C-alpha cells in the first residue's frame, strides 16, 4: 500500500473524489448532448461514463508511485516473504495438524504414521514461528515507523486547520 | 462510439505491455515504486475493458448497425435480454468478453493477494498481462469487434442465431468463460513461483480457492450446455461428444485432478512436479479449447467457423506457452523434488494418484478422439466421424472406475492401510452396494451397466455417510454436544473435506442420472389428429396443429394430451419456430413433462398442414433430472468448501446452543413434506417395456450411422436421434436395406460407397490408418500404467523426519506455544 492511500484526514479532498466529480459532470454533459430516449440506453451511457472515470482513477494509481516524492513501502517482509504470507502459512499448517489429529481419532491414521506426518508439520510450524519471532523486531520497528509517519501527517493537518481558522 | 471502443482496446494493449514490463523490472530491481505502478496499470486494463464492454453493449442496445458485429448478431426485434447476451454471441465479441473477465478476475486475484504473496505478485501481474496482450492483439489486428462498414450501414441487423436464443445458451458461455479465465490465475501463480523459486506449498494455497471457483463455473457451464442441448436441439439426449462440448471438458478433467492431487502435496509433500504440470496443462487446455472452437479445425454446430489466420496465431501462442512453462519446470526441477515417496498402493495417496492418472487419460483420450477426424484428413485426405459409440466404449468404464475411486479414496488411510483398517472402513459401504445391486436385480432391473452404476452409487453414499457419522461421533466425544450439532460443527471446522464429500454426493446424483439412460425408451411415430400412441406408462394423444406468428417468427405448434392409466395428467405443446431472418434454420421447441423419476420428451419432427398429420419423436428419459439436481448439490458442496473462515466463526458465535439441531430437524421436516412423494409414486417398471417397433439390427444401424444433412443444429447426430428430414429418410432407407436381407457390414459398406468415405459412420472402422484411433487408448493406458509404476516406486525410504528442534529451553517453549495455539484453533 502506498502512503497516499492511508491519509488520516477524513475531511481532506481525496483523488477519487475528483474522479467521481468528473464522472458526474461528464454524465450530465453526455445526457444533454446525446439525449437518449431509451432508459436502458441512458443507464448504459452512465455506466460507460462511470467506467471512463475508473480509467482515470486507475491511470492515476499507475502514475502516482513514480511521481511521489516520499514513497513508503508498508508491506512487512519476513526474509524474502511478506509477514502476512508467513502468518497465513503458519495458520494453514496448524489447521493441517488439527486435521491430522482428527484423522487419527477417526482411525484413519495409525499412531506411527501420525507421529511421522505430525512431526513434519510441527517442524514446519515451529520454523515459521521462529521466523516470525526473529523478524518481530523489524516488524515493531516498521510499526513505529508507520506511526511516526501518521503522527507527522496529523501534525501537518492540525497546523493547516489552525492556519485556516486564523 | 466505434472509434472510441477501438481506441480503448489499443489503450488496454499499451497498458498491458506497460504492466508486464514494469512489474518484471520492479521485481528484478526490487523497486516497490515500479511494482506498485505495474499493479496500477493492471487495474487500468480492467477499467479500460469495462469501458470497452460498456461501449459495445450500449451499441447493441441502441442498435448501432454501422458496427459490423452489431449487425451480424442482433436486430431491432430482438428482446433486450438477447441484445445484451449478443455481446458474446460471436467470435469477436466473445474474445473481448474473455479479456474483460480475465481482467476482472486478475485484478481481484492481485488485489486479494498483493500483501500475502508480495514476492509473487509482480510476476503474476506480468503473466496475466501477457495472456491479455495476446487476446487484445487478436482483436486489434484481426477480429476487431468495433469494425464498421465503410459505406452505408444496414437499416436492420441480421439477428442472433435462433439456436442461441435460449436462456441456457445465453448464460452458458459466461459461466464457461469464467471457468476458463479463472484457470489463468493458478497458472500465473504457478509461473510466478517457478520464476522466483518460492516453490513451497504457499502458492498452492493461494490458488486453491481460485481453482475451486473456476472448476465450479466450468462444471456449471458444462451442465448448462447439457441443459441447452437437451431442451433446444431436440434429440432426446444431453451430451453428444461434440468437439466444442469436449473442448470445455478437457480442462475440467485436469482441474479435477489438480484439486485432488493438491491434497497429496499438502499432506505428504509429494507430486510437486505433477501439480505444476496439471496447472500448466489445465491452462493450456483452456487455450486449446478456445483454439478448437474458434479456428474451425473441428466441425461442430457450436464452432465459430473456419479462420486459418486465427489458427496460426493461436498455434504460435500455444507453442510459446508450452515451451516457456515446461522450460521453467525443467529449470526448477531440483526445487520441485518430492520429499516423500509412495509407500503402499493401499493408501490414500495411491488412490489419488490412480484417480489423477485416469483423469489425465480421459483428457488425452478425449483430446485425441476429438482431433482424430482432422488428423485423418491431414494424413489420408478423408474425413472421418468419431461419434458417441467410440467415446462410450472407453468413457463408460472410465466413468465407473472414477466413481469407484470416489468411494474408495476416503476409506483409505494416508501412507498405508492395514487389513484390519480396511475391514473396519469397507464393511458397511460394500454391504450397502451389494444390497442395492441385489435388490435391483430382484426387482427386475437387468441393464447390467446401469445396475453396476447404481451399486457403485450406493457404495459411495455409504462411504460418505459413514464419514459423516464417524466424524460426528468423534466430535461429539470431544465437544460433548448432540450428534446434529456435532455434524454441523464438523462441516464448519473442516469445510474443504466435508464440502468435498457433499460435492461427491452431487457427483453420485449425476451418475444416477447417467445410469438412468440405460432404461431410456424412444419411438418415432406418425399421427393424425385424434390418434394416440403409447410409450412406457404414458399414452400420448395428438389433438391438433396450430400456426401462429409474432414480430420475429412463425410458430407451428402441436397440441397433445398425456394420459396415465386413462387419466389426463398433462398437456404438451411441441413446436417448430421459423425465425424470419433465419428461415432455413427452424428451431425445435421440445415439450417436456418433468417428474423426479423421469421426463416425457416430445419433439415435433415433421408435419403436413393440409391434413394436419405430424411425426413425433417421443422419449422417456428416466432419472435425467437427477443430473441437474446433482449439480445443485455439487455447487452447494463447493460453496461450503469456498466459505471463508469468518463465515462459520460468526455463525457459530451468533447461534444459540441447539440452534443447529433445531434448524436441521426443521429442514428435514420440510423436505419430507415436499420431496420424495413423486419419487416413490413413479417407479421405473414401465421403462423396461419395448416401445420401438424397429428390429434390433435396425436400431443398431441407426446408432452406428450419423446424419449427413449438414443442416444447422443437426451437426452429425446419430440417425437414431436426429430429427431432420434427411434422418427420417435415412431411417426409412435402413429399414428397406435390412428388409432386403443385407447384413450390418453390408449396410455400412453401402453408406461408405455412397459417400465415398467413412464419414457417415459414427465410429471409424478398425482398418488402415483408423487402427490408430483404436490402438491409441490401449497404448496410452499402457504408457500411463508404466509411468505410474516407474514414477512411484513403492517401499522407498521415507523422508527422514527432522527433529522438531534441538533440545533447549527455546524449543520447549515453542513446542508449548504450538500446543496452546492448536488448542485455541478449535
């Protein structure tokens, strides 16, 4: 996610507001110029205008990362993979272990096989837990970094509000 | 608007190129800016395709016939619904619709995985963008849906093919396309995993839901196609092994195999290369199916027509696709090595493996049989027909084996099953199967294939029932709840497993429907007003013929009364419709009396307005509706397997204790009141009576020859099933030849001589080059068996289990934390 997408000022004018406005203006002009008599045609024309505004928004989304002065990468990585991916992987491994336990309870897996398959999954789960623990320091650091950015944004917004009030 | 539409396609192509290039560059240079920009461009393609779609649909609705595509596939009298669905009614629009769906699916997949699969996403974007670029390129240089007339535009359009003006056919292509484009997502993730080398199981988990959803839509598309064929083509059946039907079936086989083998990789770290191969094959077959339908290399009533330029473009793309993807697999082979090997043939993984090989065999066999007429034409210069009898010879036993495996798989233990384990698991399902077959035999049902199928269905149901009951008992003991709550909790906690079992119940119901065809009865009769005929337990009386017309068509309708034991039970109105803009392509409007036990299916085959005489094709199709009902159950099971974790967590937290039991009891009571009355009220005994007066040799010949009229909607149906005038003549001719004393071979030779080739035969004769067709399945089976044995050497040393961790306080703490987390999971 980009920093631009996480502004804390809910009252601020956001890029998508501009595209919604543009779409509304374009739709009005299209209605006046085309004067469609068929209601279905009108609806489709409006949809086309809506799609055109989406095109504008997506184009903006594609260009923004290249033009932003301060681009903040918020995805937290654990080694070469994102933290979210490793956490999900761990959850799924735990779920597999649970299913294996259930299989044993239903008499589908012998104790020996349960031991072998369970050990493999436990090794994997512990490896993932270790990985997440080791990188937790980085993770905390990135949270602090993010909070710092948010704080700076808030300060700047409150300064602007104060200036406006003056 | 046409220029704007074309510009949009051009812009989409540029955005695709940008997304692919920037994403790869961003991944290589580890630049988040470039990666984000690539993702933005990827979303831009989606927005552009939505805009292009809005433009073309607007053009259809506002009747802009200056656009050629609009002129070809719609007219001013067409209802709004068909105007909207005309978007994908032709080749150009269907390609555009394909890209739009792919863009939507791709954007959704990228959006939902952009955090979890950060390292794969740039390459996922690049792969999907390249696929989109290919289809956009086709439109830009060859099949532009926005192409306009250079001179004066026509006042009105030519209208959509009447055969496509059917509800099922309107929604059948979108569901198939969703199934097809959905398979691009697993392929893209697979390729990204190969490129980055992140080949653990996480990419599989990222794509499992997408594969399942695509598989569901593919199944829905196939089922809708069957319903359309059943209700619109008027030949009394639902699956004719038409090349275009087969094109959609091919990826279904490999996707089904993947959904099963993925479990083996997750549980046993085996079949890693195999799973990657299946993902590539599935995607390849979706492209190949599209190529078959659109290039004209196969003859079908559904195909879009011959286009060699398009065929070459597809061929180049497919070659590049195969070389690049399998090249990557070979490059990454060391990382894909299995960590375990098959230890026993009596194990769950062995059952999955056999299931996979059979599904792959089916895919290759169907592909070969579909392409054999084209191959024969290239090699010998003579075109052949490979029709239902050839397919049935092979696919019938394959279907029964797959059904058996559906029941066997869940009963086997992972790694190996002991004799006592086998006894414990198999006793009740086998008893149930034996009792069912014995009961059917005693009741007089003597069609052995159908009887065996019913028995196997009982076996699978026994297996699934046993799984639910034993699972619920274990859960009840663990949680202390009542049995019904335990079952609900069971499904909630293991959605994939129990959703999968419900899918299997759906498959069983579909097989019941297929088995019912063994008791199918049909008859062709010529009747005058007031005359009646009997078929099965029905007496069908022909009352009169009427003629009506509306703005688009003329309708000839027969009025018929259906009686059972002298009581009027229904009125049927089979008809022929002649659309004014397609008068040479009359449509057959089938009249159906549907019940749970059987369908009475009436087709108006021919008529004479002067004396009101009319000929009819009457068919009694036992259990056919179970196929459609089976699909509904299958969809329910897939839906359960697809449900997110939070759905059940919320339901579980919100529902008061005992709510599950009360809900199930109420549901069961409602079903008891509504459901099975009709099932038991209409037994199948009547189906055993012979209703057709033709001799066995005549019936055999009618099923061994295809109709060569080449009329629209006919498409080389079996002479026994085709309703056109030529088929009526052929049936008469066959009767005459048999009456003259000609043997089966002599009659077949007569038709070969008449047409100068074996094209009128439903299956090629086993001689000359055709021996290849008959030899190929055996060779394929032998190779598959050899590969299976070679690949899965039994009894090898299993993976040495690593110790959870070295001794130490950290490890002990982690073990304790793991146990805590496991306890909290349920």
